[in-house]
């Protein structure tokens, strides 16, 4: 992204889109006071997040035994009820479905489900606006950056087996998965929301765009949770922002008590934010913090800087929900990226005059 001299003025920045993740699939009921269990509680969590200022909802579903649901019927039911309860929210299903172990017994595995099962998210009815997608298989050790205090009083803190399972978790997202998944999502009019942590992953997405495999808006999360994903070094965050195309939409995601400072940097730099009990349970050290309070904190920080909060309708416009492009050339132009090299063309690429009107 290119920053002009006036790019830090809040009146020149997009309104802030707050993404809420209130369903905490790695936690069990009781790990936080706002973990929903019943379907009514799932819906109420969404309503509370929307009323607090969030306009994007990151969705997981929980069975009554407390563990993450893998049943499409549960996703269909929740989506139907959310469309009625929070019609203005952008509804985004977590593409892992649920990486949480099915039990907390010794030997339980925290792992992402098979490709075939994850592909079923493209068939959820009513369909979501977005499904998150990981690119390139990598380690996802979500506990690497946790302090002992972060998981004190939680199921992960109480169970060495669970802690080990999450420490060894791997995101399975090779080409066989993401090529087919992107095709199915686009065929069903569902936007892919890319969960990225490294420049290597961002470059893979750019290659998909340049080859015409992915032709649509570029919506991204920068996932700074460590353990194979990005860490918390602000220089890495700034470099990732610098490398993201001007026409993309970028949301900052971190973990535990680093969420607020990382998101504050993102807000100041004109990016968007994600908060919720899936990522963080804490305010100040030793003080629990609900998802709603985290949303309210982001609203306060943004308004303190003079940056407005997006409405649901504005969030849909910022995320370009429902847009798809004809081919690689149009996608590159819409995203503000230089065109592909033509045969025999030498030198660095510039946008032709005719393309500039598109960006």
C-alpha cells in the first residue's frame, strides 16, 4: 500500500470495519464468561457484537456438549437465524470449520478437518458472505505466544494433552485444497477471505491472481499469532501492509494481550481490526475481557483518533461483497496492481492509461 503525506489523516481513511470473533472454538464453556453454547446464545452473541460496533462476524458453531460442531445442519440453522437477527452484518464462516478436539481426553487431536469436509462450507444454506481460507500448509501452534497467565483457569491450561495438541496443530492448506476451494466458493458467489501471515503466502495469492485463478476483491487478515504464523514485531506488520496491493482490504488479527496494541497500530495506519474471545480473553494483566468489551475498546481507540466506524452497509462496500471480475487483467487493475508482462516486453511494468480509470 502506498502512503501519501495525508494518508494518516483519519478523514482520508476508510471507516473502520471491526470484525468480531465471539465463538472461541479452542475454548470450552467456562473458559470465558461469554462463550456461547445454545443456538440462542450463538445468535445473541452476534446481536451483542453488532450493537457494540462490529459489522463483520467470524462464525463457528458449538454443540451442546461444548465442543465445536462439524455438522452442516448446525451451520445452516445458525446462518438462517443470523440473517434474520443481524441482517446488516457481513457473515464470515471460519474455514477451519472447527479445529478444536472433539473431546478433552488424553490423546485428543487438535487438527483441521479433511479437504472434502471443508469444501462443504461452500454449500451452506443460506450462504455466508465470506469463508476464510488459509494458503499453504504451515504450523499453527496457537499456544507458542501464550504466557502461563493467558491460559490460567482455562481448559487448555488445565490439560497438558490439550496444550500439546494445540502446540502441534498444522494448517493443511496445500494447492490441492485451495485451488478447489476457491473454485467452489466463487461458483457459489461466496467471497474468499484470505488468512495470511507471511509474505510468501501473499506472493502465492498474487500468483493466483496473475494466472487468472482468483478473480475478485482481495480481502485479507494479517494473522499475528506466532507458532508458524506472523509474530508481533511491528516492523513485520508494517512491511506486510507495505506489500499489500492498494486496492486490497486488510484486517489485523493478533492474540491475547497483544490484540489491542497491534490493532491500535492497524487503526492508525488505516487498516481494519479483528477482536473477540477466539483471539483474546484479557484486558489488563489478570483482568478478563469479553468480546463486547473488546469491540467497545476498538470503537473508543478509533474515535479517539478521529476515525469513524463503518456501518454494516459501509462494511459491505469496503469489502466489495458480491463483486467478481472477468479475468486477471481486470482483477489486477481493480486492485491497483501493475499488469502482467506481455511477450517481449522489457523493463518494469506500469499501469497503462486506460487501466488507471478502473482503480
